[in-house]
């Protein structure tokens, strides 16, 4: 039986950067990602797909980020939202791994 992949929604305003982020994430055998350049596209994807993580990449204005965070957490209070400012594939991977480990630690403390 195959392990379930962590599903990630990456949102950014710069197509080349978003494509790079998606390529890095999709290289992992444990993760899969879809990307959105606009808030509308991100919300539509979020409505159609169950995501474990939302990755907010560069170029998103603060007001848009606040609206997105509120909408995502209202629809899924357990969603992990990560602000990613760049810094290479190692940093991105570490941010995702850290967020997932925090979720597991939180779940273990509840049970």
C-alpha cells in the first residue's frame, strides 16, 4: 500500500519562482503540490482539493495574505500555513518538515 502524499498548495505572484517551488516540492516522493498565481485561483483549488499545507510565497501583499489565511482556516481549521520567503530548496524542505512535525507533536499531545 502506498503512503499518502502530503498535498501542498503553493501561492505566489511570480510565475518563474512558483514553478521552481512546485518543481522542488514535486521532486519529493512524499509530497505533491499545485500552484496558484492569483487569490481567486488559490481559493478555487482549495475548494476542490484537500490540502495539508498552504505555502505563501513571495509577492503576496499583506492584505491579500490576511484574507487568504482567514478563508483557509475558516474552511479547514487544521490547515498548516507557511510563509516562504525563498532561500533555496533546503530551506523550503526544512520549513515543510518542521510544520509537519509540529502538527504531529500537537496531535500526540492531544491524544
